[in-house]
C-alpha cells in the first residue's frame, strides 16, 4: 500500500485543515500523519472485500483516529453504489440519507393527476434542500445520497463542488458539512430507483460503520489507559497496583470487549439481510453508543487531569467516542429498533443462532 506523509506542527488537525489531495493521492491510500499523537496509515480495503474485513479496517481506523472517511467509503458508499450498478469513483466517498429533500422530475411527463414533476420522461431529478452534517463532505470525491422521489426511494451521486458547502465539524473536529442544493439537476445517469429494503440496508451500514469506529476508539482508550497506569507511580508504586484502579481498568476492558464482540457478530447477518441483520446491527450500535460514555469516563478518570489536554493522545479517542455515539443514531434510537426486530416467536432462535 502506498502512503503519503503530512507533517503537522500540532497534535490535532483542525476540521478546516484537511487536504483531500494529500490524503488521497492514490485511490488505495489513507494518509500517514507524523507527529507525537496522530495516527499512521490504514489500508483501504478492496471494494469487493468481505464485510468482516471492511469492519476490521474501520475498527483500525477508529483505533488510530485516522483523519479520513475510511469507514464511510468502505462500508457505506462503495457497497451501495455497487449494488445499484453505478460507477464507484476513486478516492474518498461519503453518504447522506436525506428523506427531507424536495425532489421532482426535471423533465415532467404528462399526467392526469398530481403536480408537474411527479412523473418524468426519464429519471433526471431536480433536487432542492440541504444535506445536513455530511461526514467529510469537503474532502469527498462524491456523496452517495439516498432520498425520496415522487416514484419512491432513489439513490444518486453528488459531487460536493456542485453544492453550496457550509463547513462544520463534530466534537473531534472531523468535518461535518452542510450541502445546500438550490434546485440542482441530477442527470439520469447518476440516479437509480431503489427498493425500501436497500434504503434500510443503507441505514444499517451507516450505523454499523459508526459502531466499528467506536470499537476501535474504545480499544485505543484501553491501550492508553493501561500504559498510563503502568508507567505512572503514586506512593512509590504504579497506579495499576492499586485495587481501585484495577477494578476500573477491568470495567474499561469489559466495555471495550462488549463493543468489539457486538460489531464482529454483525458481519455475517449484514450480508444475509432480513431480521437477523436488523437485530445484529441494532445490537451493535446500541452497545457501542451505550458503552462510549462509560469508556471515556473511566479512561479520563484514570488518566487524571493530563488526559483532558490536547497534548495527550487520549482526547483523539474520547472526543470521537462522544461524537460517534450520537451519529447515525444513539442507543435510545437503536434500542427500540432492537426490540422491534424480534418477536416472541423469533426471540429465542435469534439469540441462540450461531452467527
């Protein structure tokens, strides 16, 4: 794998400093950043790689706080584009699930009912509205958009430079940009009509990608915390020798293991689809979001005041945990979905089935 190194003078890359060209000079490269706390490279898996491999790469990107949309590209945008037969662009990709967009057909067909634009001579769309907080929009080659057209759900690709971009970011300073579409025409060649099932799959993929990132950041919290309590001494002995510290470390390791196991268990069901996929992904995102706050709390508690500084690498993991916990649905969103995905007749077989 080729990598491209970027030297920075500070341990944090602000959301306004991301450089698409440098980070993605090759389609199969994710950048290496050199400084005291930033991550090194993670390979972007092949488009046809199995889901388990994609999840492993996303988890590693979360562990290293890679400043690039690896999970969005590998787990969401690429698979969806391949499913509908649209070309997969090189470079970083993003996605937006936006049922609130106003969509009409740009070339209206005659219709005895409905307003002009509710039917079209072809699938060329006229799209108006705003895509809110699109991950990595400013660095993306293309954004995969799923929305509701008059004929039903559609998927289309959008080059960010065709929209009016308002920069934004999450707590970890990752780009989360708004894209304003002022009656933008999307050619029929970039549009595909999709089934409601594929729209559901897009939501599942987005949630599982975020859960995999959380699993990686949780693992990083464990690594940094164990290293800190082992090296730091108090009253003549390492912090890790104190019983209270041992207990908290055990809880930290347990929470991280729960997230990792839930994410890994969702790989096969996501490929097969159906109730099993909804159950596994809902379980993974519910567990990941629920554990994120506890993992960050314990890690910061055991690091003490040094852990909250920008000079300490811990914040690269915990600010992402706090951000990713809410993105693509938090635990209060996915817990009801988890319950709805099973019934009294299917609960026990679902729980006892071998993934």
